[in-house]
C-alpha cells in the first residue's frame, strides 16, 4: 500500500512563505561557546502598562495575549536609539514535557518558551508595517522550565478553559505586569532573526534571556491539555 506522507511542518512553509528560505531564520540553537560577550551595549530597559484590559486569544496554537495598544516601552541593549512597544505575548509548548521551546541552548530544549513581541514605534506607524522591516520587531524570549508555580503567568493559564477552540477570545482586566514574566537576572543572547512561524519574516531582533523561568508541572499540563484541544494537534 503506497504510504502517503503528509508534510505540514516547517518543511512546507517555503512554498507559501519564501522568507522561510532566508539567511536569518529563527529559531536557532544558541551555541554558548560561540556567543561573543556583550561588549559595551547599553542596558536593556522596559516599562509596561499594568492596569488595562487584555485579551487572551486561541490563535490555533497555544495562546496569545493582546496588549490592545496600551502604552509600553522597550529600548536599549541591541535596539540602538529606537523605542519598541509591546504588541502581544504568547507561548510555545511541546507535546511532551521537556521539549517545547523553540530555541535550544547547546542543543538543550526547555519545556516551553514565552515570546513578548514588540514593534519599532520610532521608525514605523503600525505593527503591520514594522513586521515587514529588518529592524521592525524585537522579541523577548523567556525559556520555561518545570519548577515552582508562576503566579503572574497563572493569571492567563487559569483562563485557558474558556478559549478551548481556535478563534476563542476572553478579555480580562485583572492587573498584570508583563515585567513579572521575565527572569530576575536579565543577561541575554541577541541575534538578528525572523518570526518562527509563517510568514517567517526576517524582521526580528531576538533577545533571549539566559536564565529560565520556572512554571509548575500543572501549568505545563494545562497548557499541553488546552494546547492540544485548542490547537487540536
Ligand atoms: N514566535 S514569534 O517569532 O514570536 C512570532 C511568530 C509569528 C508572528 N506573527 C504571525 C503573523 N503575524 C502578523 C500578524 C499581523 C500582521 F499585520 C503581520 C504579521 F506578521 C505575526 O506577527 C508573531 C510572532
Ligand atoms: Zn513565538
């Protein structure tokens, strides 16, 4: 019986998204021995709005929190003199524990990875415009490992039962500070890369924190569970 192999993963993305064939595609494996030291880069600085309504959406993979245009700022580090604004943040989980992150460090994967997606408001007028420019986006990446429960993240995880299907959305106004999603030590690796999923546009300055953040096994299970139901893996 002829075996039909249906390839739906990254290997087919190049057909519809030519950017995926590019020279600065993400994610990558961070080979720590080959990373150069930060030299005299200025400190990375961020400020986020806490008390505004946010929406949690099931985009068909994992979940995404939209910042709904409220003010925020990310500047410094590798971002030159431009100021970036938080547009949305979302997560990537694996189908089994211990292999959900997109980036790997010396070949090691983590249980999940949080992405805070910012766009360059100094040079562009909208997220859509910035998303197509080489210096348009900056994404803070946070590696997630199983450990103690993450209280800030739990404000989203506890809403997942209400967005079990693609397209579902729930709005909440509980105060939440995205800065609390970041690790205590803010050492990071940075490199010019791309969106890790279609349209794979090469418009992202990646800033991946070295220190993983802990989430509980139950929080991973909940994500996997709704990730499976929501994305219908
Ligand atoms: N995982 S990640 O690299 O952080 C990542 C991967 C893909 C996206 N993404 C997918 C579609 N878009 C998008 C949505 C609206 C738009 F106007 C332009 C876009 F590129 C987007 O930003 C956003 C972030
Ligand atoms: Zn992402």
